[in-house]
C-alpha cells in the first residue's frame, strides 16, 4: 500500500466514523478479521481483546457509537510499513490512538491492532 492509498483510506475511515455511519465503517473490513483492542476487554469483558468476524465487529462498533453520540476522530498522521500502515488520530476522549491496519487484495482490513494513550 502506498502512502497515498493509506492516507485516502484513513481519511475515508475517519469520515465514516465522524458520520456515525455503521455500514460505511464496517464496509472497510473483511468478513474474517483479527481486530485487537484493549476496549474489547473493557466493554465486552473478553480477556483476549480480540474480535474475529465482521458481524461481531459491527456489534462492537455499534456499542461504541451508541455510547458516544458526539464521537469525533481527528486525523493526525499515517505511517506506512511493509504489510500495512498505522493511523494516528485523536480519539473521542481526546487521547491519542495508533491503529495498525493490514489489508487483503480487495482492500478490506483483515487485521487491526489498536493502542491508546
């Protein structure tokens, strides 16, 4: 993925979240996903912190949107690696998030790992 591709994806992904458009958000992800976040442990009580399907991810993201009606993310930076890229953004709580994404050949996210301040 080029820097331009990663930046375009990041801006579209953030715009989907800021629009609170669950279908558009989930549309960025493949059916089979490895989504890892400390918030999964906090919100769902799942010690693995991992979600493996797009349907479960939809449910999880829906909880986040419902709990945060004024949710807004702000783009900060994209860092491109070999198999994916990291998006750094300001999250809804005013903290920093670094989210690493890997994509399949269709451009859908197959792996995402979230880190928060």
